[in-house]
C-alpha cells in the first residue's frame, strides 16, 4: 500500500456510518433532474485501498433486495411523472456487485423498467463496465429509454492520477469502456476534477482543460466538471488543515470555461459547485466548497444558473464572457487572475511524500 493510500485510510477513521434506515439520499440539481444515491459499503477502491484523496460519499452497508425495493418506492414514487432525468449511484459504483448485489441490481432495473423517465444515468467506475451488465440493462429497460453511463475519470495526466489524487484508473481501460458503452447504444459521460492537490492554480486549470479535451477526443458524449470540495475524513481535508492545500476559488470554474471552445462547453455540466451539503446529518461535518465572497456570490451563482440552462455552446460562451466583464465590488476575480500568473511548479514526488509524512 502506498503512502497516499495509508494516509487516506487513516483520515477515514471516525467517519460516521449512514444512519440505520436512510437507504437513499436524494439531490435535485434542477427542476426535472433527480440524483438518487443508494446506501452501500462504499467504493471498493476507497474503502480497501484508500484511493481518491478527495473522495467521501459515505460508508454504510449493502442492502437486501426487499430493503432496496421498499426504499426505491418510498423515495422515488413521489417524483413519478415529474422528471426527465434520473441519476442512479451508490457510495462508489452502482455496477459493482460488492456494493449493489446482482439481486439488488435486478430489483433496481425492474423498478426503472416501469418508472416514467426519459433518461437514466448509471454512475460507476470504468472497471465495472461490461458487455454483460449493459446487455442486462438493455434487455430490461424500455427500448426508447436513453441510457447514460457516467464514470469517474478526473484527469488525463498520469502524474495527477497517481501522485496527486491517488486515483486507481487505467486510461486504456477507460477508453475501452467508452467503446463498450457505445457498442450497447448508450452514451458515455466522464467526470473531470478541478483543483487537484500539489498543483499550482495554473497547473490545476491546465490539467482540467487538457482532461476535458482528452475525454471529448476519445469519444465521451458529455462531461461533468467537479470543482474541488474539501470533505472531512479525507486526506485532502488533512492537507488543508496542515496548510498544504488552499480551497478552490469559485472563479476557477469560469476561468476554465474561458479556455475551452464552445463545442466543449456545450457538452459540460457542473456538480458540487457549492450547491450541496455533505452526507452527514445536521451538518455536523460540513465540507468546504469553492470560495467566493458576499460581493460576488450572487453574480457567480446567477452565472451557474444561466450556464446550465443554456443549451448551445455559443450561449454558454456568451454567459462566461458577460460574467468576466461584469463590474464587481470585490477583488476575488483579480486575485484569481494574479494567482494564475504567479503560479509556481507542481510538487515533486519527493515533496508530496514529505508533506504527507508530516501530517
């Protein structure tokens, strides 16, 4: 086990489990889009190998088929007929039988078969994508149902994946998964992370920009940008406490968008940009989202709303330009611009080891 894995597992100590009976957590990113997260043991890579220094979606237990059936009906039936898109996830990978058993997955598919929604998104690791799993979905769900497989990817930079994020991911395997998904007449969506530790702001931005373009060049149909949230019980939080990580500026998101062509902007959406709280009840362990100030907060979030409502890349490009030209009563945007100009080199492997060993 490497140093980052051991440190991330140590950071997980004391993490409270999901309260008994809370088998499903719902988020509503937009009027007709619902994210349904099913309780599980947690991501196998995170729980067993300490992977992904920024990640914590909770820790629970595997559900029995009858529990899942009842939980799905209780949570989702009130939304029947009110949604265009339903995202199904777990605490890691919804295709992983160590989280969602084969019997439970069949329960999920039978529920979805009769659920009135146009698009279903399954969130999972690329290693769990197989022709057999996709064929089962195709056999069970209506033929006209649009199906998307969303996969955590984070970065195309091997150094960032291994030494900054400790992400267990094979880029060739990811490319193969995209081809498998397309062969099943489904869409592939990849998640890109903005704000990797041990990188300067300019490097964080360039890494995300390159990762967006890499994904699109390799066949991703859509992308989700995840700006860094500093979550308790993660190594990223420990690095923040020790002064080795600075919270991301909200202005990093539009700064990134300014560097992308309209064709890429058209295929990007956003998640966890300050619109969600942590999993833990009563906000006992709040996360730290990207930062702004009272003088620019409303302008940034108005931009997010207009960006997400816009359908064409040109509309989104125009929204970015308007925000960047907007007069502000604060210096947040200028501070971000200066930080990009003054950025130094990324940490070396030796410097990363020294920082983690010193925690």
